[in-house]
C-alpha cells in the first residue's frame, strides 16, 4: 500500500484520536522493547525524551553539563539514571541498543546517522537530515545497503489532517494545483557579534561538536542554537523551521525529484550580526507540475513592530508558519500540524480537517510510527522515510546554493529579474514592501539584498547542470577524522 493510500485507510481511526501504529497490548509491549540511544540532548533532544523516554536507555552529548542535567531529569521521572557517553563512537561500539535517535546540530546528522546504520542500528534523524545534498544521498544509500529503518523528523508526515487534505486535493475537488507557497515568518532577532572569540567551556568537547564542519573560532555570544545561522554548521531558517513547511508543500505537489531549476532572492537584512544565512528570502523551485515558492521572514511587520517581535509577524493568506496550495477553483491553507482549511477563490471556507494537538509539536505519533516500523522491520510503514527527508532537505540546500552564488542587487534589479514570472514577481514585491516597512534600504549603493543565481539540476540533485562551481557546493569533504563515508 503506498504511503498516501495507507494514510487514507487509517484516516477515520486516526481522526478519532488513534495514531498510525497498531494499538494492541502486544504491539505496545513490542514497541517498549526497542532500546534507543539518544544522541543530542538540548531543545529537540529534550522533546525526544518527553515523547519516547521509556524507550531511551542510553544518553549521549558532547556537553557533559547537559548530560548530567538530562540524566537528573530522567531519573526524576523514571526513577533511574542511564549510561552516559560523550563520544557517539564509543556509544556505538559499547552500548547494547537497537536504534539511535539523533537530535544534534545539522552538520553532524549525516555523520552520526551513517555510523549508526553501519553499526547495525535503526535510526530516527531530526530534520534536516543533512547539512548538504551529498550527505543526504549517502544516508539514503546506507539505509538501503544495510537494510535499516530510518525515519526523518518531519512530523507533519504523521498528521492525519494534512494527509486527508492532500487526498482531497489530489482527487481534484478544487481542480489542478497551480502552485504551492510555504511560509516561515518567524521572529529572528540579531544574534549579536563579538569582538573577540567566544570562550568554549571546558565541559564541552568542541572538537566533537564541530565534527565534519570547519573548527573555527566563534564570534557570537551563544554557541548553541545560533549555529543555525552560520553556514558552517546550519542551514538558515529555510533549513530549520522551514523544512517542515517545505516538506508539506512538496507532499501536496507529489514531487519526488529535484525541480528543473531554483532561484533565491534575499539576504541577512535589518541588522549586522555574526550570522551569514538569510533572515529574509524567497526561493523559487521550478517543478514541472506546478511551482513551489518558499518565503522566509525573520523581521516583524514594521520597524515600529520591533518593540514586540513575537506578537508582530506577518502572515500570507492565513499562513504564518505554514503552506498555501492554490488550485484552479480554490486553495488550501495548512497553518499548523493538525489543521488544514479549504477555501473557494472568493475566500469562502468549504472544508476543514482539524484534530486535537499531539504531544511535542505533533511528534508523538511520528515516533510511534517509527517504533512500529522498527519492530516489524518494514520501512514501507514509515510516514517519513529517509528518502523523503533527503528530498525536502535538498530543496533547502539548493536554495542556499543559489543565494551563496548570488550578487548584491537593488530592488529594481531584483524586480526586473522576476518580471516574466507573475508568482515570483508578486512574492518579491511583497518582500520588498515588508523590508521597506522595516526601514531596510534596497538601494544598490548600500543594499545587502542578494539576487541569487538560477541553477539547473539533474533529477536526483547530484549535479548542477553546466555549473561546476555550484556542483562542487553540493558537498564538502569533511574534517579528519570526521569524514562522512561515501556509501552510494
């Protein structure tokens, strides 16, 4: 049974409050028998502990202070402490576990996932599954070669409501899809900038933390989380929050390969800090069936609204952090993990799919789905197989490459580059208005707006056609001894 049809099959039960996994007592016991090592214990790692704490039997983090804190929390809840590891390699050599859950920073996902697969473990890997396109392809190849169950942490794939909305749209109820727009309008204030390098605490193994990334001095006040905004370790907000919405948009389109070409327009605008990823960006993905447009905004509605960023973000057609799918006779808005609303083209609501919220940002059924697939050793049961995670992660990476190969441009120059594409032109004009409202100059003489480079791709995303420079950016060699093995 294919993934979408399987979702339809279980839809009625799921809407009644059940998850996708078999709810029998014997199935629950089998799930409980899966021993999981959790690697990475900060924000998302803590979510893993909350969702599947009873399955976690080993903890690992390069931060000894965090290890102690999470073990104390675990002991308070479950009445015992767990074995601790700082180095994931020792864990894989010594710990008696069946599976590994990875919640480390993006730049170490592929390194640890492939090592775990080669050590005979099934894997749950947080999004994005990779730091670059090549890494994701290596995880997919390793999962297939070693016959392992590998789930990506894009938990929207386990949303009954979104799955039902996709079924409904693909049945032609409001005509053919014309385009999809993903939005990530999330407040992102300046991360600051230091005059001298950040002092790395002694309780952190910084060499392990860097892994395959360059081991650099840090010039921001915080090591943690703000690594997202450094291309050495992170993928910006399109590859952080945005990959969830990117994945849902691609799911609606039913696309399983790379688009013909990609363009980014944007930049890190409105402040000068230690980050180098865009906080404002539009990325256009030219798919055959219908285009996918992704919009990132980290600034609030206006300069005045910066007094309260969290309460003052824009939205587009009812979507702040979500997806809009425009069809011939109407459109669907997906504003959360558990809600989708269909409208006609006069903005009248015609249908909605709504369910109760799930624990840990909708992730609980997603973990249970993974555990079921692990128990049955059946990757076809996964709602977000590693190949799906690789495809959506790759879109984020390709958008970043277009940006990084771009050049400074004025608003007029960027607008001219979009003039033959109504969807792209409208998106840029809205972005430019948003930036002007935040008093960001778009004159070329002092603009930090970057007009990216159009890049054309082969279907697998393994080559940028006619562009050796861009093709080289699909991967990096890594840093000894943390070199990611070639498994394709």
